[in-house]
C-alpha cells in the first residue's frame, strides 16, 4: 500500500528581505524615500515586520527622527512593542544588514513576494467565481472579462489607499498648488491639441468622464479621432479607442486621411494619385509608431471594456480612453428599460476613469428633440432622457455645425464646441474648423472663445 505524503506549500515570502529593508531604514532613514513609493505595511508576510514598517512610515510623515529609540517608542505607543519582539528585535533588525545601499532591492523582493500572494488570492477568487452556479447562465465573454478584472485589480487597486487622513490630503493638495503656481497658464491635463478648448478646460483631467454629444452627422467620431491623433502624435500620450460603430479598418482609414490630408473617400476607393503614394507610405510609417490601440468589439460590455483597458494600462501604460459611442455599449445584468441600462453604462465609464486615473472621452447620441426647436444648438436637457449621463459626466461638450441645417450659412466648415457642463471650471464656447473631406477638426484660423 502506497502512502502519499501531501506537501504543504507556504505562501511566497522572504523573511530575510523583509528584515533587510527594515534594517536599512533604521541605519539610514533617508533610505525610506527609495522604498516608500511602492512598499506598504500589508506587503510584509511577517505581521510584526508590517508593524515596524508602519511605525517607520508614521515617524517619517511626522518628520521625526528614525532610530532605535524612536521606533521602540512608536511601537510602544501603538501597543505593539512586546508582540513585535521588544527592543531586542529592533536591535536584531539593525544588525541584520551591514549597509542601506540596497534598500530598494530588498523592498522589491518583498513587493514581488506580496504580489505572488495576492495573485494566489485572486486565483482562489476566480476559482470560486467559476464554481458558482449562479454564473452558469452568464455570457462567456462577460465571465472571462470579470475573471480578468479580479486579476487586474490585484495590480491596479490592491495597494491604492481609498481612506486617507486629512493631513495627508492637505499635504498632497499643497504640493499640487505649488505645481499649479509654477505652471500658471498651462493646460495641466491631457492636451486635446485644440488651443482654445485646452484653455477653457485646462486639458482633459485624469479621472474625468468627458461626454461629447451631438446629433448624427455632426462629427462625434471625427472629434474623438482628431483629439486621439493629436494626443499621440503631438503630445506622445498613450490612447485606447473603443470603436463600437466603425471597424478597425474604417477607423484606420480616417486616421490615415487625417495624417496625409488625402480625401477619405478616395482612400476608401483606392484612388490615389502618383504623388500621394509617398505621403501614404510616410503616414503609415508614422501611425505605426504612435501608442494608440483600437478595439472594435461591437456591443462591448462595460466589464469587458474595463478588463481590456486595465490590461493595456498594465502592459503599456495608458493616458486616455475614447469610447465611440456610449449608447452602443451593453451593461451586464438585468435592467427594467434601456434608460436604466444607459445610466449603468455612464456610471461604469465614470468609475473606469477614476479607477485607471485617466480621462474617458465618450461620444453620445442626442435625441430628436433637438430637431424640433428653431435653434438647433443642443442643451443639457437633451441628455436627461439618456440615463444619468448628465449627472455622471464631469464635462459635457456639444458639437453644433450650422451648415448641417442651413446650406446658405456664412459659417461654412465651422463648428461650435459648446462646453455645456464643466464640473470644476467655466463653461463656454469655442470655434473649430471642420474639414468634411478628411473628417477632421482643426484649430480655427480666426479664433473665437466665449464664456
């Protein structure tokens, strides 16, 4: 009879590295500056080591000296000194490492072990999710997306602090205020490439949901692609476009048209002149270098979008997300009507912006109510039948082109971008030039900004 011996595997950890990083800070307090940005008390496997790290952070935040005496005193105040091993353990930590020069390296070892433990926890959560019979009827793509989200939260949200003492937020705000003063007059968000719009908005702010709304044919997709191309081309940002209405090929055609200045209709039909081929070759070469991703999944769900954006951010970094357009998305779960589902979608996009710390720019379709008025310029009330879009959005931009309603207008090729809502700043209106043959917006030669 064969007896099987089951091997008990301990969670990943490295006690020597934990003690080494603590000892490094004890012998050289400045070493904490190299480790503090990425290492947290919960990353320590040995509980008492996490206590010591918490004491070191507390002393550092109060700008008090860090040494044997102060750390012992801090632990005693916290009621942890005895359980941590007393002064003898602190002395052991000081003698455990000869130099603090490798403090960051020790910290990275602790961080990696912590991440492995979190991944094991995420794997357990995914397994429980898969075993749950309540999920058996869900769409397979949604189930995979939710499982991916569980794993990506390990990286993106595991160490993010959602509760902070006022002194920490005041300190962060003071640093931000100093930065704003030093860069007065500059757009501090993600540049759109449109001078007047950047001046009015201060750029696209991280964590904001920006809704670009208009009636069909006004140029919602064109404005999104124009901003996207500007951000990656001129400002070297990393952008992701979810194109629910157009295929990757169609959207790429628009980008090439905007990059080359070749009529998009002639590009679609392959009617290029001999002298345009070099332009096309150069444009395709340039576009290949831009950090821009396109996902053209039709009817993509909010959970799948979150998972894919999180993956791009984890693998490459991400600065801005574009969605074209909001009403073509779906939201998991049951909803009594389409209005409730659209509301769930807009809330999810706002959550995505905050979670990934990027601006999310989403196009939205306006109702026919606009057509029934003498003045066809959109109003915020035109959004109120579309779920909670108006409430969730930090910025609402309307596009109005008079030539769509009046063929004899004096404002040919001009577009009004109406900033109808701006949660943290002024509203107003800017004018942009619109090239229909390229489906492209550009700065107007004669600039006009009103607020």
